[in-house]
C-alpha cells in the first residue's frame, strides 16, 4: 500500500497492512489530520504496479489535504463525495466496495423454516443470504419473511412455501437448481412471493394449487431466467386466477429456454421482444408481447387463451393454437408479418367455439424449408383466417398451406 502511494509521489511512514481478510479494512497512513487509507486485501498485488490505485477516505474536509510535489492531485470519486478520493497512477477510479455476504445455510434434512437449530446462523433475517444445498433437504416456509437472497443449490433440495397469510420477500436474487413449490402441496393457496431481483431457474418451479385452491397464488419477479431443462409452472383456477408480474422493466423476461406454462393466470404483459427456444404454453391465460416474437421451440396457445404480438413473428419451430381435440376459443393476433419456416397448426376438427387467427401478413416457407401452415375448424364452428395488411399481406406460398372448415378468405 505504502509503496503504491510512494510510486505516485507520496512520502508515507512505514506501515504493515493486515495479511488477509475479506472485509474492507482501514490502515492509518500517519497523517495528523485523521486521514486513513482504505483498501481490501487482495486488491493490490504484493508489489503494486505503477498504475495501482488507492482509495483515500478523509475524516476531515479535503481542503487541507497536502499534495506532495509532483504527485497526481486527488480528485473526488463523485460530486457528492468530497471526502473520498482516488489516487491513480494511470486510471481514475478505485475498486467498488461490496459488502460481505451474511450466509445462513440449511443444515440438512426435513424441517420448518422457523427452527433455528436447523440453520447455520439461526432463523434467517432480512440480511441473510440463504442457501439450501444439502442433498435431500426439504424446508417448509409458512410465515411471512424477508431475506436478502436465496439459493437452492442442488437438484434434490426443496423449498415449499405455504403462506396464505403473508408475503415472502427476497430483496435481491433467487437462484433455483432444485425444487421450489408455492402452494403446490396445500389446497389453501394465496401465498405471495416477491423477488425484487432476478429469479434464475435451472430446476423446477411449481406454483398454485389449481382447481382445489381457495385463493390464487401471486408471484412478482424483478426478472426471470428460465434455463434449458428448467420448468416454471403457475396454476390458478376458474374462480381463483393466479398472478405473475414482472417489475424489472423491459428486460425482465426476454427469453425462455426451458418449459414455461401458465394455467388460469391473470393477463401477463411482456413489454419487449421475446425469444422462445423451449416450450411456452398458455391455458386460459391472455399474454401480450410488446415487441417481436421469435420461436424456434414450441408455443402452445390453448383453451381460450388470447395472445397478442405487437411486432413480427418469426417461427422456425412449432406453433399450435387449439390444435388438440377438445381445445377451443383461443386466438392469436400478430400486428406485423408472420414468417414461417416451421410448423403452424391453428384449430381442430372438434372446435366448439369459433376462433380467429389475425395477422398483418404471411410469408410461408422458403425453398426447401418444409414449412406447414394449417388452419382447421369444425363443421359447427368454422375457424377464421384474417389478413390485415392489405394487398401485399399474402402473395405467394413456398410451403404447405391448408385450410379446412374455414370462413371465406379473400386475397386482394
């Protein structure tokens, strides 16, 4: 430390910094005015390079800070931080301080969240970074609580939230490689999970009790990453729809690589473009995509769901709208052009409700793409294909284009 300052022209008394540690520490630089040099062990090499940086924190105003001849002048790190300086050899800032974590690990086995002896640091508090990472752990949370972060770090570990009377809040991130159940094993329903940061899912999330629930389940996420091989399912019922909201702005949920399923969920809006390379399914749920949609996986829209895409739709995977017998009443509206090089199946021969597929334009297939576009209605309830893009909406076909029991279609 002293060497680094001396390389910048500072003449400091000898001092020996602590040898190790993770927390921010202070070492007196020998100034009479009460100055102290702050550093974090590990930030500086044993023999600091000429461009090494030191952050100097002043306990008294900066006006009296002596600057040796030829030394670089200290400069405030921010306009409202007049007593904090960086002394650069070649740069202009010093490393940001990250507060140490406050780990609280589940010791293993099956038990209740509120049992202090089952945790390494007692019952988690608002500053706790919770980890459930011991094989075959099963933790039940049935009270309202707030923690800093949660990690379910192993596939056989489970966190079961059953809390109809309060809200469970995670102030930063939630990482799941195991199993998260919310109202999944109880018929009560009504739990409320809030994750202010990003929920990263590499395991299984099953939320809501479905038709047996006495209340819907509410999940609020700052963001969602649903990785390949992961499952995220949220269930409600006809009388008690569940709720999924995103609070992190346009980047909250922009891509799905796993399985993402919504059943009887209140309308969900994603205010940006979206990419699906996994399986995305909606049942009795309305979804709005605020930008373009790119699908190389499977998108299923079933049982009265309404999906609106405000931009273009590019499909190289499989798109199915009420394609299963017995499913009906869904609709898909694409405000711009649908470009298809995959497979699209709209409707089925057993429809019991008329339904409409609306798009501004269609490009179906390219040479050798093998694209399929199939619209099917029933004898009692025809399907409707509606082009809104005028004369140029659909002018040629290079794939397979099939219409069965469809209302009259005019290409202008």
